[in-house]
C-alpha cells in the first residue's frame, strides 16, 4: 500500500536552507541617570564590542552560508553501520524514505535518555528507525512496531535479526495503525514514534496520550512537512495537517514539546 502521507511514497530528503534574519544588537547608550536619584554618578552603558555581542546573533549572520554544510555534518555525526545501511538501501528499493541518520541517532538518544523498555513504532518500514530505537532501549526492552505492509515487515524482521536482536525483543504487528493502537495497554509505554500516514497523525497523538506513561515521549516524524511548514503560502493538505497537529500539541496542557529540525523534522513531546 502506498504511504498516504506522500503521493510518491517517498519523502523529499534534499537538504534544506533556512533563512534566519536576526538583527545584530547595536544598542543606543542607556543613561541610567534617567532612573536613578541625582546623587548617584551618571553612568552611561558602554557600547558592546562586536566580539562580546550575543553569540546567537553572531551565528545568525553566517547561518545562510553554513546551514547546508552544518546540517550535513550533523546528519553524518553518528555513522550508520552495515546493517543500518542495508536496511536503508532496502527501503529505497521498496520506495520508502527511512528516517535520516541524524533522526535515527535522535531516536536512539530519546530511547536511551528515558531508559525505554516499552516502545511503540507506527510505520515499521524496512526497520531503519526500529533498529535505531532498539539500540537506545534497555536490554530487556520490547519494540512494538506496526505496519500495514507485510513485505516491509518481513525485511525489518531480517534486519533486526542481522543486528543481533532476539525475536523476543520485537513485537511486529501487521495492520492499520488505527485498528491496532486501541488494542495496546494504557499508560505503560515509554516512547511512541509515529512515521506513517500524516492523515492519521492527529488520531495517533490522541492514542499516544492514552498509551504513554507520564514522562513518556511522543516523536512525530516529518514535522517540517518537507520544508514547507514555515511557508504561509503552502496550503496543501499534508502541510496544513502537520501544522495543525504541531499547533495542537504546542497548545495542549498534556505535552511539553520541541520541534527538532533533524532530517525531515521530529516533533518530540514529553507527556505531563
Ligand atoms: C516512511 S515509512 C516508515 C519508515 C520507517 N519508520 C523507517 O524509518 O525505517 C512509512 C511506513 O508506514 C506504513 N503505513 C502507511 N500507512 C499506514 C497505516 N495507516 N498504518 C500502519 N502503517 C502504515 C507504510 O507501509 C510504510 O512502511
């Protein structure tokens, strides 16, 4: 079945360029005498030398020229081994876009930071993200991974085996996410990763609210909507859906979110 999130079934993984316009601080001198009693000597705040200006402003000035290179560096920072590279090339063969290495490393980090023992993945694919997750989870952890395509899961099963994970470490469930999620237990999962049909993201977030324990983490893939998320002129269904889901999470009392600009974008949120 083709991915509902993208007509081609593959995400656009080209590097993005960000246009960040921050105006460097050049403050006018402040005369404190305006607010202090007259007995206090007049003080004039010195102009801040360029070298001591806010580092963010300094970085922002060079961001347009270095962003693509820096993003490439970040993506390659944690290298993939042969098994992951194999899973990735099999994903390409079957027409799927797996998570990027930077996103995989972030998933592994989230799993490790939360000592995750029970993880749900929606969208197994050929096992790239699943393998990253398994490598961050506790040694006794179980990855429940859901996909509607048996062929993708057949490949993923082999990949997990090749990487040395016993079959008991994974629970591979074939089916549509919205049919499977209601069968999972409430409040026991440490991390839920969603990488399937964008049209179902809202329902997946709702399910995650029920399935995660307090302090558990939700991670939604594709949160930059192929780079269109910040473009007000982009009104296609997928972008609008991602925007709405991101807004709902940000405004909900249930979550503590951050939008991580790794790969295709990872919206991570901790359940209160
Ligand atoms: C982008 S791929 C997942 C890639 C995988 N997470 C990785 O990085 O290796 C999306 C997967 O979601 C599956 N999928 C699409 N719609 C689905 C649905 N409604 N329920 C479950 N799986 C679905 C597709 O079959 C596909 O394998």
